[in-house]
C-alpha cells in the first residue's frame, strides 16, 4: 500500500481499479441509503469488523473509533445532542481506491427550534470486498477532496 494525501492506496491494474472503484462508490451509496432508512443499525453491516473511523480534527472527544461498536459510539455522540439528525448525501466522488462523500449533517439541537446544517466530508478507503475498512471525516468538503488526492 502507498499513502497519498493521508489515505492508503494500493497498486492494481487499471481495469481492476476502474471496476473496483465503481463497486466501491456503489457500496458507499448503499451504506448511506441504509443509514437514511434504518439509522446506524442499517449501516453497520457495511463496515469491516476492524473498521477505523477518524472523526473531524476539531472533534472534542475521541479522535479514533474502532470497529462497528466504535461507529455506534461516534453516531451516538453525534445524535445525542440533536433531534431529527440525519445525513443528506450531495455527491460521491470516485478517487480510485477511495470514495469521497460530500454530505450535509442536518437536525435541530435538542430543545431548540433552530435547524442545523453542517457540511461534512467523508473519505472512505481500505475497501475489502463489500466492506469499508476506514473512514476519515472533515468539516469542509474541500478538506475531504484534498485528503483523497482530488481537486475541486
């Protein structure tokens, strides 16, 4: 594996990479659709047992979350303070061995009528068959795009 832009990349043939990258984009799309339909319980099966998630650099709690239980913990930290919490998927970008998700967090802070909308970028990588092995989150889409080695 090579590291570029903070995200692991492996060397494969061009045809294999194109096929796999399309499959990876579809896998990520399905994971977000499962989350939209059934919350964390719908999405957890898309992550590898040893999945590692890196929260946004500005996050005050744990910087890393390990495994499916780690994703449940991170999700709980996000949703505990909000009502009507959700992700709106704007776009998926194919970056070869990685997939960039450009999202918007939506919801309301508990006890408030004020809606919250926060851009969120996610770089998904370390794909293993039909599982996602690593996710890095960013509060700016540009940061996620650059971390994946892409340009806006």
